[in-house]
């Protein structure tokens, strides 16, 4: 059940320059116009809630559905002018409470009460689907011994550990990684510790999986990007 539409149309007191950096003209729009100047990590947007300028890859795009409902567009492909927020729960809550979606759209909108949960769920789904694609492409393996062997060979680009994994297992993998680094076989891989064992297991067709190693490539990069956005909605597990 969503919040009722705003009773009043938004005012026009938002600076046009700031508004332009928080909006786009649609997913097919080229850089320029409403698109902000690209930075070293790609195009930069201004968050509607905080006013902070951040790489677009670290933000969430929202569009209005046919009924005026604010809809998250994580892939950035839905039609319509996009509205950008930093990828964290606080920014979405602020935008909802201060009616910033309505101000940016210059129209009455409907904001779902569970918008934060929607975004978090979609990010989890993207991470699980990426892991599944990496498994089918032969770019991801699961299981403690397989992951440890990958660390010892030095071919692990991203190390995934379940947020609810036992500290003992993470500690043993950390020791294996330290040994490989000491032997000059590998650099420290990036880590993702945001998904549960059941969520990781889904990607591998089993009830639960705890440790995953991904080799370098586009899927590993995609997982890291979405996991970074997910970290604004879920606390990361700590290394054991």
C-alpha cells in the first residue's frame, strides 16, 4: 500500500542546475543536456536527497510509472525521465518524507511505503542472478576447498562469503589468502559479504552456499558494483 498522492504540487524553488544533475531525459539520452559531466568512474549525478554529486554507478535511478508511482530502475533502462538518489536507505527515506520525488517530477506522485525494501530486494536479486550467470559461464565456484584452491592459485578476483557464515570458515580462508600473498601468488581480491547463505545457494542450485570465488571479468565487476549499492541497505559481515 503506497502513500497517498501529494496534496499540493511541488514548488519551483529547486535550483535548475541542481535539478538538472538529479534528472535525466531517459535511458537513451547521450551525455550532455540533463546528463552530468562524466567523471573518472563515469557520469556523475546529484542526489535529490543530499545534493551530493556521486558516480552514477553508485546511485539508484527512479522513474514514474503510468499511474504516477515511483519505480526503481536499477538497470537504468526504463523509459521516462529518471530521478537519482544515492544508493542507501536514508536517502530514499529522506526523498519520500520531503516529497522530493514530487518536486523533481513537478507532479503529484505515489511513493510506496516499502520503497526501501523494494530497492534492497531488487539489488539482492541482481547479485544472485549475476552469481548464477558466472557459475554457468565457468567464472564462479563454490565450496570451501575449491575457493581455497583458487586463492592458492591466485586466480580469484572477487571472494564472496555469506553474511551468516561461521567466523571459523572466513578466518581459514583469510589465512589461505595471506599465505598466497606471502608467496607472491596473488593480490587481495575484493570481497562481498552481504548475501545470506540461502541467497548464494540459490545461484548454485542448492539450499545453501557459504563461500564463492569469481575470476576476473565483466560479471565479477557487475557483482561488485551491485554489492556496493546493496551495502547502503545491508550491513556487511565483518572478517573473522
